[in-house]
């Protein structure tokens, strides 16, 4: 069943998803802040819209408008722009990594206006968005069912689930990312031990064997192999790790629910530490050890 | 190329591996402490040996003897029993979860006697041992090459690697398990947040979708789905988690190498905590809070 | 210099502070929700007020009104009750453990009305409030100076500091408590090792010696000695540890500022864990280990 | 009661202790590897010995010989040198930070030779050694009693305790240091939050007020004030923190006893991290995030 969809935001994820939708025979009207990306989309066979109004006008009501814009105020701003242009029963989908509390707020606000809402947590990276994503969907049942045919097309088999009421899609995606933080950190720690060990090891071969039959096999280990293939000792890379919000939100949520999350919180702290050259806490401890034990302090170069 | 092999230890892992080897056309002479298991093995077509001496006598030199006995003193004892019975150039394989330091010690000891040694870290659980294992192998090159045809048969495709010199097989397996500890804990933390959240969620469906296209997809998530299928809320299970040694050794190794392993160490501590009803540290803190702030202390029932 | 002060909230901390203020020759008008406590205060020589209005009426403008009520909505409600009754340049002091973000909000709100505000983080427990407290004070300079004589009287020598602008008093107190969480947990861990060790040790004697000349000497160790004096093995106490908010806020603040707080966060998680009989995360891990390794699961009693 | 004592090792701690002993009227024969230190000791009124043999010869049997040499092989070597020179019932005291397992081993070895042994864990830093130390003493009762008069003199009031049988002195000192690690880290974390906060704070003033009446008052906070007095922002100091063994041993012991030590272990890991410029674990995670999400990797400068 072919659907018609407006897609806003042609970043890496958004454009890949748009192509994926189009490949499955759906009609996609695409808008992006910068015109260049729209032209690229047109050349792929998507219908370009050079303004929000144009996008809305090119869709027949009841409309489905899928947002793939950065989490936070961009989502609010886009929804504000859409409200005066769209009708009751139109559906707005937020496919980004929004904080579920924002999602609950937006859902309530739109519900009062009769506009329907759906939150989609999307995993699988750019590759997934393009070729078969994994989606966790929070929505009222009838809304979910209206869009399910399209969701089914763009996801892997068994690659989507209606997690429950609004907010739950982004919530489950948040927790997915929290788990991911912990897994990444565990993998990092393991390889750091290997790297400091007395053995001369081939990390790529190890990642490869671990991905063929071991308990920890999975996509991350597959990617690990790929990464070591490109740079066997990761010599070109700095160990600075940024984060995009969902790990933080997972820990914040855990704190509110009083769930001990030693590994997920540690993973986040280690990332924060990786972004610092030096630490004030380290200075404090070095200074104290010098005071009580006369332990030598390393001085900063002038 | 069919080989002949003596296999000692018909526990869950050992028996599955023996069957797996036999299925691939190799000749397996099997010994176990309890006779019952040997009979079961015979009924499967393995050649039973009711003593170590019998096992050795049923193998032509140079022999290959694969130990699948519990780590620690059982391995030492079995090697001691074998030494007087076997010849130079015979190969002893330790396929258990031995501490790599023991492995290095045993390797040195056997090397002086001209007996060859190979350490095999095996992953993939019972299922893997039976149908396609994942093996990390520490051995001198010629030893590895003598056994490789059999290894290739019993492992999944790409499911084995010669990690390097003796000890490295058990070492890499140890780190594998350390990573596994961290991953398990991260998954546990994630689901505990879901369980305490405001949403009503179907954990099995979530594990399933996470295993189809998400970043954290892998065997653990597949097993998670299976576990929730059997017991949707895990109501029948107590959250007591034991450990078998390799997580501990990973942390000990990390300490020696000065590698910060926040998540792997935490995972281990959480397991230790799960085995305690109450904690002395908690009593200490409760007592102190009572002293300074008059905070109420929970009293033990008489 | 004798001042006149209205004190609201005669709980453990509030009443001790009121007595302390009175002992130093200041005039204290005291209000409490329950009348009993007011009568007790009167019998000590404080001036009772049986309503907020009565309290305000018994103070000459410009007034100083010190709140010692539980953090959160009680503070807001009390401030709301006071606003219509008091004058510009009157000072409201919040001496409780308020979240500094609430303090900043209240300060702004009162400033617009011309009412002055001061936030006081108080440490030293009930003992300190009674006999010599430790206070961290956030306030505009002139407000601080108006009240300093009284502050000086009720605190230990060197036991107060004007930390800076409004909010900073509660902020510094919050961090104090965060550090306290970490210290308590470290002490708890240390004694738990002692308790499980091969040695027969006298904990009270150890706490005592550690408090006389060691690096970790301090009030907590003094209290530790006291606690072990009462109950040498802490046998009567359950290791359940609650928390009152400031540890949580410290971690939340650290997350926002991207400060790695491994020990403070862990301390909080350990407390949360102490309040749980069993954990869902433990069930998840036990179930997974059973799936991949056939490891026995402990079943719940029916 | 004046005793006669041989003291080996005139480092910071040893020399301070020797002076302290001498000040209390005891006779001290002092040996050091480098002669310079011996001359300094002589000028203070200690009796210099320029060899172990000379030291032994200048003491009347039964002798008391106090070792203040670095933990590890130096202690073993010194004991080996002493054995042929001394008599049964002579007492060797190990006043250093030895691992308690070494202490147990040395005790057994010496016991077979009839030489008595005492292990003294010393806290309080150089200041304490000079003016009033804190000592945890493992020894057989009669040995302890022979030396107690001297111990009493050099320690603060209530500043020593006979913790029990041999090994327990170093054990309790080890745990003391473990707790110290956790406390230092908690303090470090707290000040790092202050440093990143929105407030302009005077750290010295805060350390000072926290040391006058607060729950976390103690020697560490006193030293904190001193450190900030010298360098208000710790600008001259690098946050690199080394460790001397006892924190590590505490964590190793906890692992063997299955005690969850989240904060002490974290403290140690944070120190290890402080000594690394970059981390392999960080590289691994950055590489993986790049693989699955296209997240930008920071490249190393050529």
C-alpha cells in the first residue's frame, strides 16, 4: 500500500530514510533548510519542497509529516511552523532522538489541537535508515496502523515494534542507547587490556573471531573488525568520545527511578573525561597527597 | 583430514564438543570420571575409556589429548596423571577456562619434558560446542597446524583464530568474558529502567526489535528474547548472579596493567552484591547517618 | 549585637537552632505547624507564635524570618504565606536543604517584590545546630552583613562563610553532601573488607585509632567509633540506606556540567540498591547466563 | 621506660620517626644506605651506624630493630641481612607499607628461626611520624607489650592499637589507605563540580568552613585549605596522581573476598587514567561510533 509522506530534514539519517521510503514505492515530498540537499533529493526522484508551506500544500489531507531534525528546539520550531498549515487528523512523526519528556509535552499540546502524533526511535545508523531500519514506535493504535504499511517497508523484518502509548518509542530508544554506551565501554576496556598485555595480538582477527560464534557476537563486533581493518592499531584516532544526549538522559532517568546504573553512568563519565586535557579533581588529589605525604606533584609547564 | 583425539571430561561442554568432533568424522576416545557418562558417549559412537591409561593406550602416538575439565587443580591433576603415560611430541590441549597464568606455567613445565601444549579458549556456550564453536588458540605454530583441520571442523566458519604464543588463547578468552560481563550488566541496567518506567512495555517484543537492525543487536539480545518468551517478567527467577572466574581475572589483570575498567569491575561488584542478603557497608553507613543526622535506622527483626 | 528573629519550623534541626540563637541573647519568635512544639519552645524561653500572622506581627520591621522547613513545596508554601504579611526589605532566610535551582527561582521572585533573601546551607547535624553549626551562606552583601552577628554567634569559630551571590550557599552545601556520600561509602567499603577478612578485629578500636593521628581522621571516624561502641558488630542494624536529595542533586549537577563523578554516583547507586530486595537487572543477567551457558538459575520460592 | 632501638632507613618517614623516638628519651642507633643521612642523624643526637653489622653490634640483646625501608624486596633483603647477625627473641619491626601477605610470609619464616616480628602500619604522614603518629600493630601479645612503652611515646594519645595477630597491622593500614583513596576522590569530584559551576567561589574559604563544624570535617579538609592557600586555583599543578600500592592491594583483597568496592576501585582507576595522555578504549569507542553513526573522529596530529 503506497502512502504519501512529507519528510522534513535531509541530513544523513533523514535523506537515507527518504530514499528508503521512495525505493518502496511511496511518494515522498522532501524539505530541507538548505536548498542544495533538496535538489539532490529531486535528482533521486523525491518531490522537492522549498518551504514548509510548499511541502504541506503538496500533500493531500490527512497528511503524514515525518520530522528528521535535530532533537531539542528544532523539533519545537518545526512543529510550531506546521500547526497553522495543517489540519486535524494530520499526523506529525518525530523520528529523531528526542527526549521522551519533550515528546510527552508535544503530544499533549498537539492532542488538544486534534493533530495526531507519533514518536519513532530509530536505530541501525545511517546504514539502517537506508537499507532496513529498526524502529520503536510510540503512538495511539489507530495512528500506528495508518502508518504501519510504510514502517514495515522501511524496516528490517521484525525490525519495528509498537512499544505502546506516545513517548514510549523515544523512551525505549533512549534505553537502547544507554545499553549501547555500556556495551561500547566494555568493549573499549577489553581491547585496552589486550593492548597493554604481554601478548602481541591481532585485534582485527580477534574482533572477527569474536563475531563468529562467541557469546558477544553482534553488530558492534562486526564494526569493530571493520574499524581495525582500516587502522589496525587505531593509530590515527584520538580517544576523544562525544555523546549526543541519550546516554545522559538514560542516567538521569535511572536517577529519578532509583535504578543503580553503575556501568551506564561510568560509560558516560569516561566519555566526559576523554574530552578533558586535565582535571581539577586530579589537581585536588595531587595537592592533598603532597600535603600529607610529601608526594611529588607534577608541575605544569609555564 | 580425519584425526584421532582423546577427550577427557564429558561435562556439558566436553560432551557437546566430543559429539561435534565425532560428527565430523574424527575418532574420539573419551574418558570421564563417572562411568555413566562414558556409556552415554559410547552409545553415541565415541570410544569409551574407563581410565586415563586406557585412553592413552587407545591412541596412537603422537597423541592429541583434549582436556575439558574444570579450571584450576583438576587441570593440574590431569596433566600430572598424563605425563608418565605419554610421549614427547604428544599434544595436550586445555580447552577449559583456565587462568592464563596457570597456562603459562603449565606450558613451561611441559615444554621441558618435550610435551606440546595448546590452550583453547572456547566461546559460544553449549550450543556452540555442539554445533559450531568459537575458539581462541594459543600455541606454537607447528602444534596449531597439526590440529587445525579438526579445529576448523568443529568451529563456525571464521570461528577460530590462532591468537599467538601459548597463553594467548586463554588470555583472549578471558577478555572476551570480561567484555561479556560488562555487556550483560548494561543490558540488565537497561531493562531494569524499563521495568520501573511509567510505560507498560513488552520486554520480549523489545528484545526482539533490538535484535533486528539496532546497534546493539547480537546473540545476547537473541537470548534475551528467548528468556522473556519463557518468562515474560522473569517472575520465577531470583536476581542472584554467580561468576566463574574470568570476570575476576579480567579485573585483576586490568589492575596489574593499570587499565581503568570501570564497567567490567562494576559488573563484577554487582554480581557479588547480588549474592548478599545484607551488607556490612550498608550497616556502617546507616549507623553513621544515624549518628550525625538522627536519620532513622532500620532494625533487624529479632 | 542582639537581633530579633522569627523562626519557622521546630523540627530536630530547627528547634536546636532556635535554642542556640536564644542562648546567645537574641530574641526568637518561633512558629511550628503543631502547637505542642511551640509550647515546648515557650518553656525554653522562646516567644511562641501560633500562626504565621502572629509571628510576623511579633517582629518589628525590617524583619528577619528564618525558615527551617523541609525542602521542596513546604518552602514555596511558606514563602507564599509570608509575602502578603511582610514588607520590603524584610529578609527571608531558607536554612533548609533546598535545591539551589529552587533557591535561584525564589530569589528572583522575591527580588521583584523588594523582599530580601538569603540561602543558608547548614551542616554539622543536630549537634551542630544546637552547639555550633557550620553555615554556607548565599546572599547579597548587605543582607549578609545585617545578619552576620547572629550567624557568628550560632556557628563554630570559622564555621561560616559568605560563599557569594544567592544560590551559592545551598550549592556549596549540596556539594558538601555529595562529598559526604562518597566518604561514607568509602568508609563502608573499608569496614566491609575488614569484616570479611581473615583477621579478628575490634572495629571500635580501629575507628578510634584512625581518628587519632591518621590521614582519614575526622568527625565521621569519631562517629564511627561511637556507633561501634553502641553495637560492636552492628548486628541490630539493617544495611538499608536512604537519601534525602542532595546526593542525587550533586550527581544531576555533575551530569549537566559533564564532571565525571564515579565515586559520588556509585555511592548513590549503592544506596538505591540497599533498598531493593531483589533486582530486575540481576534477573536479566541470571536468565541470560542460563540461556548461553546453562548456568543454574536460583528460583523464587512460591 | 627508656628503650634502645635500631632504626634502619632514614627517608622522610624513617628520619622523622627516629627523631620522634629520640625526643622521648629512647636510645636510637640509626643506619641508612647513604652515609650523608647518618651524619645528619648523628648531628641530631642519634647514634650512627655505617653498616648493618655495626648497628646490630651497638644494640644489646634482646634487640629491637625497626625497618623503615620501602615495601617489597628491600624489606626481604634487609631481613636476610639481619638474620645471621641477630639472636633468638630479637624483634624485627616492619614499619613500612608492606603488603600483608608478605608480612604473613616473613612472620612464618622468622618464627621458625625464633626471631620475633611485629608489623606496624603507620599513618599521619611525615608530620605524624615526627610529632605524633598513628600506628596499627600486628604482633603476638608479649612482643607488643615489650615495645608498647616506646609506641606510646611516639604516637598521639589514643593513636595506636594492637590490632591482633601478625599481619593485621599492615592489613588495617592497607584498608585505611583504601578508604583514603575513596575519600580523596570524593573530595576531588566535589571541588571539580564547584570549579565548573556557575558560581564564583573561593575554594580556600570553602575548605576552611567545611573543616569547622561540617560533617566532612577532618584532616584532609584541613590540608585542602592549606593547599588552596598556597595556590588558590591549583593552577601550577598537573592533575596526575600516582599511587603507592595500598589502594591496589585493597581492591585486590576486596576482589578475593567478593566485597563490592565501587568507590575505592573507581578511585584507583581514575588515578590510572590521570597518568595516560590518551586511551585505547577511547579510540575503540570513537572508531565504533564512527562506523555505526558516522560520528566524526578526532584525528591525531601528525
